[in-house]
């Protein structure tokens, strides 16, 4: 994995942390409706419609959100390992483009582009969190597990929204259950990667594939050593061929005290 400079970690983490601006802006926009907007019954995009007093503020927040997601993914990409790390930029790029489209084309404007953007954001964001979970697990299993749970929640709620299963949480509540985990997960991932990079003793844990390969190599090395030891032991115990002394030469093995010694013939 390519090295990431502290500055790159810092700015990538800041970009994802700033995606939390969505919650601040949404709250401000909702307050400006004087209670007319319900988080449970009304979808988020209605805060960016022409009838909303905070239309410009909310749509600007959508567009900025896309830029922040894309910037963080670009800056932190070298810090992400494995297949998950290769998939994160693609999924989060889709989410970034989608939320920008939401801001540029409000719900009561070009609805087709707005709905396409919403689909890209929800699907790309949920799958992006799942890919991000596997990408950071070699560095922190806890962070990876939290991101996986958030990704599963976002993806499941996206399916419910698509199928119209919104009676329990309401249409707005179900949509928010799909949308909220995305900035929360990105903020946690950015902060976690930044914190891990600042630990002087932080070392990346090898992946399971690498551990299995290392175990196979160790077993093979032990097998080679065992075979070599057996061959060496067999060589030491092999009997030496007996040679008869030449005529006139003394037999060094002859012992006159040994009753079982062969008769020496002069």
C-alpha cells in the first residue's frame, strides 16, 4: 500500500468529518419551516424544494456534501487495503455525484434527475460503507465492524424505501435511516484513520490471506527441516562396509579375548 503523508490523512479526515454539516443544515432548514416539516413523514428533499424557506441553504448543503465525500475518498484512498479499498472510490464517487445531483435538481424541478441522484447516493453510500469496513479492518477490527453495521443499516433501509415499506418509521423516517448512517460512517472512518496514523506504534495487521500464506510457508519450512534431519540421521546409522585386511597386515578388529571372534589364520 502506498504511503500516505500526515497532511493527506489530516485533510482527508477533515473532509469526511465535515460531512456532518448535513445534520446542522437540515436542522436549521427544518426550524425555518415552523414545524411544517416532519422528519418522520416528509422526505429530506422537501427541504430543498421551492416551497421551502431554506431551499438555497439545503441545496447548497447537498452539493457541498458531494464534494466532501469525493475529496475524502480521493485523499484517503492509499490508506485503504485490499479489494474493499479498490471498491471504495467507485461506490463513494457514485454517492458523491448522486448527492450533487440532488442539490442541483430539486424534487419539484427535474424530478427524474433528482430521483436518479438519490438512488446513486443511497446505493453508493451504503455499499461504500461496506467496502470501507473491509478496507479498514486490517488496521482496526472495531472500526471495521462499526462501519459494516452502518453500511448494512443504510443498505437495508434503502431497500425498504425502494419497495415502499415505510409504514413503521414513516416515509421520512425510513429515508433518514438510509441516509444518516452514510455521513456518520464517513466521519468515523476519517477520524479513525487519522487517529491510527498518529499512533507511533501503529502497525497494519496482516490480512487473513497473508496469515494463511505465512502459515503454509512455515509448515513447508518445518517439513523441509524434518526431512533433512531424517536424512542426516539415516546417514549416521548406515553400517560401514567391512573390509578384509590385506595379507600380512594385522587385523585391527581381532580380539584374542573374544570367544566369538573368528579364527585368525596366519
